[in-house]
C-alpha cells in the first residue's frame, strides 16, 4: 500500500529571485518586498494551523528578477513548509523564512495579486510514505550510480559535521524519488541548472540532469585534496574551495552563482587568500590572518561571525603593509614648487627642505610630526597638500574638529555590531601606501566625553617611539606608522593637552602683512577667482591702488579668506556687466573705469527680467573693465574699516591703545578710563576675564602707589569718594590675558593727570606691583595689527626684542619700536614730551636719605 498526501489547491506564493528550492532541501529566504511581507503577516503570523504554514515558493524567470510583471514568474514551483520565521524592524521591516521543500507544483492561474499573489496549483510529485521499487533496469543502474557518487561526495566532506554524519547513515534509506533533489541541492550549481532540475517532472530525466552536477562536485573535491585546479571541457580554469561544509546548504545557504561561474564563492575565498599572500604581511599579522582564513573556510555564510571575519580579512589584505610611494628628493625642485604654491611662510618651507636634505643622506628617517599653529585663513591646510605634492606622496586629510570618541582614532573592537577601524587605518586603506602625508586638521578642537578622550588616543599615533607598533582596536595587530608624515593644524595651543603638544614640532604660521596680501592676491587669489567666474585679464583689471584699498578698508584679518570673498564679489559684478554687454574679446579695447552710475544697478540689484538695464549707464564701460576705488565702493558698499575711527577716539585723557592677540591674529584694543563721584569703587566692563580684571586692579594699585612720584592727586580722601570706570570697547567679545597691564596703567595716569596719550603709539606688556614690565607673547601678530591700524610707534617689553626678528623688514621700516623694562619708561614714551616725575618730591626724598 502507498499512502498519498496532497497539498492545498490554492497556495499563497512567495516570490524568490536568484534561488531555487528543490523538494527535500531547506533554504533561508530573505523577505523584503512589500508583497512577500504582506503574505508573511497575513498568512504565517496571523494563523497557527498546519495548512497555513504551507506556501508556494516560485522563482522568477532568468533575466527578469527586477520585473513585477506576472509573466516573469516561472510556471513550476515548490510547495514548502515554513519551519521558522524571524523578523526585524531595523533598518527597515524584513523577515527571514526557513522553508523546507515538499513537492513540485504547476501554477495554473493567479486568483489574487494584491496585497500578495495567490495561485491555483496542480501537484506534480506524489508525497508517498512508502516507495514502490522500480523494475526498469536502466533506471535502477542510474540510481545505483547516483548513490555511489553521493557516497564519494559524503566521504570527502567534513565528517565532524553532524549533518554529514547523519546524511551518510540515511543515504541508503532515502527514497529515490527524493534522492536526486536532495543531493542536487548540495552541489554548487547555477540558477539555470537548478531550474532545469526543478522542471524535470520525469524521475529518470531528473537523475540524468543531477548526475553531471554530482560528478563535477566530486571531481572538484578530488582536485582540492591534491591542491591543484581542474580544466573543464571548455578549457576554462575552475577554482575550487579547500573544504566544503555540508551544513551550508542543508541550512539554506542562499548563494546562487551565475551560469558559467558556479563557484564564485569559492573564487572569492581563493582570491582573498591570494591577496593576503601578496600583501606581504609581517609575521604577527600573517599568523592571525591565516588562522582566521581557515576559520572562514569552515564557516557557513549565515554564521554570525562570517561577515565579521571576512570584512576583517579584506581590510588586512588591502592595507599597504609593504607598499610605499616613490619620493621626490630634488631640493631645488621642491623649493621651486613650494614658492610657486605659497607666498611667504619661509620658516615652514625651510623645515620641509631640511627634511628632504636629511632624506637624501639617510633613507630610514622617520616621518616628522609637525604642528602648524596660526590664525584661520593663512594656508595651513593648503600648504599640507602642497608638501605632499612636493614630496611625491599621497595626501589624506582627517578632520578632528568636534570629535569626542577615541574610537575615531583607534577604531571599534570587532565584538561590537557595526564595528569599523579608526580614521588612521581607514586613511591608509584609501591612499594605498604606508608613507602618505596625513593632515590632522583642527587638532585643537577635539573634545572628550563618555566614550573616551581622542587626544589621549593620539599620543601613540604621534609618538615616533610608539607609532611603529600602532594597534587599532579593530585591526588588533600592530601596524607601522613610522613612515607616515603627520601634519597637524591648530589655531591655538592652549586647548591642546601638554603631553600631546610635547610630541609635536610646533611651527607658528603668523598672519600676513599688507604687502604679503598684495602679492598673494595678485599671484593666486585673483587669477583663481577669474577662472572660477569665467573671466580673464581681457575682461577685468584690478590696479594695485584699488587692491590696496580693498585690503585696508574692506578686510581686517590675519588670513586671506575675506579678501578672496571680496574678490569673488568683484568678479561677479563684472560677470554681470560682461554678460549684459554680450561682447566677445575685442582685439583692441580702451581701458576705462566703471563709473558710479554704471555699477549702481549691479550693487543695488535693480534688474528687470533678470537683466541689467544697460540704458541706465550713461557711458557703457569698455573691455577690459578697470575697477577703481569708486567702483569698489559702488560694488562692495562703503568701507567697512575706517582708519580714522581710531584717531577720532584718541587725544582725550583716559584713553590708550593696547595690542591684543587672538586666534584670528592680532588686534588693536582701546582702553578707556573715567572717574566720577562715588564710594571708591572700581567698575570693569567689556566682558573681561579673570586675568584681565586682576591686571586692572594691579595697574590701579601701582598708580596709587606712584601717585606722589608723578604729581598725581590721589590721596585716600579723594579715592574714597571717587569711582573709577575702566572700559574695553567691543563688549560682546570676551577678553582675557595679562598683556593689557601697561595700557591700563597708562590710561589711568592719563586720566588723573589730564594729559592725553600720544595718538600714534600702541603698547603691550604685563606689569608687577613694583612697575616692572614683563614679556608677553604674540609680538608679531600684535605688531602687524598696529601696522594695519596706521600706528607708528609700538611700546613693548625689552625681553620681547628677540621676537622682532620674525617681522618683515618692510614693516620694521614703517614702525618705531620702544623696548621698556619699567612703567616709567612707558610713560616717558607714551606722552608727548615725556612724563616727568615730581622734582620736589625727589629732592625731599634725597635730602631725607642723606640725613639718614
């Protein structure tokens, strides 16, 4: 007797691509389409009966995987039992089904397409419990041959796998109606080959189609044991895996190769092994990589660790362990390239040439670790790229501004989901060489949080004695960073931790002088803006007088970013005029300036239908357009910075000019002092920090101490009824630092003596209670600020004279420097005609001293 079971007449259909489920086998199917998700929710999750867990798995026709047309469905599918359903909502809703094939069916028609397809099917295979023997001798010999080849296949597989052991025991008892499908699902076959087996309704035809696949698999495994490759009939070289895990396929490994390439997964593993050999790994990394590669070969694709190990091995194979770029060690060419790319920056260029010179003498020199410190816009980042081009190295920029996680530097450990290497290792993978130029941009703007301190993680990276064995948490093997040239950029060193600062060679990049800005604008900025706006020298010309006005009255910065933006605004205005005129480049053109009337409509934006009214111009300008000072004001508006502003506030008792250093360069700082009747209080305004407030109290106390010496009427009775107010303008800007001590003291002496400070003098320096002037920093930036403001004399501490070496000679010619050691010297230089001490008091003091 034969017991026959049947499937339901109507089945919900699960549409799959690039995969074929054969009766008797199991696969995992990823459900991501809306139709399949609707079927899972409606049919499988909402019902619990056995019949509701039977679905139809229907493949699509080859070449029509992306088509939603009903005609793209294959007409023969497999009825399957859903064994397991797992789902997730991140990053998007999806399910994974473990299904086991039962029998074949033919799709007669679709009775429902929305929200998921349901079809009327006809069962093609018999689900029999007992199998009748087939009396056909030819068929019996075919089955026997098939079982023999299946035994060979199982003997070659890993017997430690429980699936292999169980299958070897059951092989002789498996009914021949299920044998061909089961064994064919274990072989490496293309989508088309498995589809042919699915279409083989006749049992003998099915065995005839499955037997060549089985024989091919056995021969491939035999070749693996010998460590050779096999030539197939077409002469194509077939690469086979070193070991096959039967559990991969019985658990539903969803890997289907294209026709003609039935072993792409195998090829990937061998290619990965080849890349590891070519990478020339150091012994420690090679040992770990070989061990993980063997684990990967024994592991199924659906194992949780498969993707992690494979990603790690791919990273290991792609890192430049022994690949280096050829350096250019021509000092003369390097000097020429640096001068062509950047104007000034002599100290920085000299350091690069020193490195090149030593590299010529010694090839094993470790890469330097430099830190360019300077205000924004002076070219710290761009000069790093120029250095890489000069040296012939690859360049990679890492922005450190705002990061507060040490994993950005050291990477994540592989145990975490979504782990990845740090930015250092990622950069090396991108550039592909082990001696690039790494630019660590904005190193002073890193933070720290609950995930660690990235500045501490950089200690190993930027230490020449340690970075030769840098260990990234994700990589977990040492990598040599000693050949990498690290260049860090910062606006200030105050926010950089001292241990990290100690590991870097600090090179200060000061702001540009007006003459340097002129040269930079003429050589680099203006030609660049002309190119970006589709113009050239035949369209626009900017005389030196106009450029000087632009720099002095429309920009006041240490760098050149604002200057570049202003030049861009001029180019846009000229582009509007050129487009309106619709003229080509004339062979001979008269140079005329743009009158106020000609560019008023450009600045005001009064256009009609997107075009400037040329009729509003009394005299249309000819090409090239010459931008004079009137044109600058017409396009950019009134001057932003007026040099007369400082002079209008001077000449009044109680006002002095100080010099301050900021992250954006040097600035001129006014100090105003006034007195009024009150209770003897001192009022400080201007958003002052603690240090500056202490300097104000210190200066006032020194003035009260030296009042009799300088003939100032500051007795106790007067001070107890007088309030003193010291104000620093630009109250919205925070101010702090000790260098305003001499300025405050001078302003107070001017206030109480009623004598104004000289209008052409600026000063800087810290004072003590005894009136000694102490040195301060940022001298070059402060001197440049005084020069930009049009001041002629600068009072500075005598111990700061050594810092004047860095100031260009063109600036020194325009300024007169007065080095001082005591506040008395400051007062003698700050007031017209000097500030003489009270002679009578000096004589009395001398007489008393002689009598004593």
